C-alpha cells in the first residue's frame, strides 16, 4: 500500500485529495460493503461520493454493461444512439419540465458548466447568482460560482457571480429567525441585491448543499426566490448532482421540496444515475436547450455503455422503490444519530433528509467548527469498518453520511453503532 501511495504522489497533483493518514485502496464491493487491498471489509456510508447510488456490483447494471460492451462501447453523438435516446426519454418524463430536452455529459462539473453556458447565452448576460457555501464542480466556470472557499482555488472567472443568503439554515445573519422569518429575510435580501445589479442570467442552487455539509434552507425558500426571479426573467438552475433520483426520500428531485412554483428552468444531474459509470447531464425546456447557434457534440457524453448502465440502474431504482427505502431507513438512521448526538457535547447538529445526512461537529461548549474532530472521527470510523465522508463551509467540520439507497435497517443500525463509537473515541 505504501508503494502505491508513493507512486500516486510521484505522478498525480498535490491538490488531488485523499482521505485518511494511510490512504485506502478499495478493490471490490458488493451491496453496501467494500473491501480494501488487505481484504478488510467496510460498510460503505459514502458510496464513492454519493455515486454508487443503488448498490455495489448491482447485477442488473453489471449485466447491462457487459452485454452492451459485447455489442459496441462508444460511437460519439455524431451517430444515432438508441440507449441514449431511451434514457433521455425516461429522464425527460421524470423531470417535470415541459417540452424537456436532455444533454448528456460525463460529470456533474461538465453538466453545470453546460447549464451555465445555456443560461448565459439564452439571457445574454454573464451575471450569475449563486448560494453561499455552495459547490458546483471543478471547471473554470463551476469554480466561479462555488461559494465554498475550501473548494475554490481561483477568484478568476468568466462570470460575474453574486452570492445570496439562504443555503445554511443554522448559521449566518438570519439563523436566529424562525423558518418563515428566515425565508422572508432571504427573499428581501435577494430583492435588494437585484436592485443593485443588471438582471442576472440565472440562480444556480443545490436543494441540499453537498460539499457544504448537507445543509439546506427551509422548504419553500427556492419557490419564494423563483417568484422574485421570474419577475426579472432570471432562470433557476437546480443542481441535483447529489440530491437527485430519490436520495432525499420525500421527493424524487430535491427541488420538489420547493415546488409550488413548478419545476426549475434547468436541472443538472450526475453521480448516482450511473451507479459508478460516468454520466452527467442537463435537462431544460427546448427554447433554452436549443438557444446555441453553433454546432456542438459530446464525444463521451451519452456513450452507449454508460447509457445502458443508467437505464438499468434507473429501472432498478424505480422498480424497487428505493426512494421509499431512503425515506424509511433514512428516517430511522437520522433519529438514531440524533439520539447519539444528544449525549455528545461536540455534535452541534444532525441534519438531512432520506439517506443524505450531515453531522456537524464543534468544539464542546462553543459554536466553533472543529475540523480536527471531523478528521479524527473519519479515521476512527475507518478503523471500526465504516466509511463516511466530510465537508462543510466552516473548516470541513461536518461528517457526510450517504449510503447506497438499498441500505437495510440492520445495516443502518450497524453503521450508526460504529459511528457512535467513532464519535465517542474522538471526544
């Protein structure tokens, strides 16, 4: 293992993050478990950053990939592609967007990059509204709308980005207000901001902020924002890279918690739809999607093998009602972790929805973020056979819990017990 780590450092960038003091090589997985190169088994509560959405080595997906690979792996978007059309049809229907068009990419970064291109071109404006504490990807434009300093290595950008309040309910200038007051204050802040700038192209927002530590506003905030934005012709881009496909349990899409104003103008997706295969994409009304006046292609977006995986994975998710499972098992897991947190002074908050749960850590007796504790819990959980993630806008002090959506009640109990033990070891 040390040899592989040395080789990694010799040829890969220093800024390519690795978890753990002794980095882990995962060699195979099955269901909700993975194994490392030494043969040790772990309960996976992070799923490759929410990407292994249904299960490791899901038979339906591996079979679809194998059969498609035996026919043709790739031909590019210059040719008709039956699996791509079939998956696009399913996604368009599930999106709720009228007259929807779907464009496939290889990642969430590329999906958000494309959505920004479409919105700014359609609106003839390079001003974009984004949320504080947000994360939208690694490309030049995606970094330019990311409101999380830890993941924003450059202040240079092709966009003029203005950051809006509201993505974090329990911190910031409006945290002391009740939900209705919080929404009203954030809406008034948005109105004030729009009065001081030329009309923006769009607001891009994650319904639940992923890298930001699984934070979210009260339900209805983005619907209230939408009413203000629509009066100015400003588009709404919902970044569903982490929240989509039923992960939140209550809804298929995260935006539906804010849905009284109807679906967003654009939705971006990635991660879980391919269950590990590289799929991203954008859904938009035809008038927005078709606004580009030059030719374009996607060499690897929508390639046959990834589309076959996406179709099989989506069918399995719907047939097995994994959204319902996320709601039921996720609800049990959240309550279990809240009971644990009540006995630990270093846990500020357990938050989330479905199987998308954040545990924010602070220095006991204070409201000050504790990144040291988060790192210690990550290590302690790994030692006990549990893999989790971390994030947050306050010095990476939130643990991120996001198992595959097929998680069983017994596995939820197992993971909660392991995480409780890791938390107690860190404090």
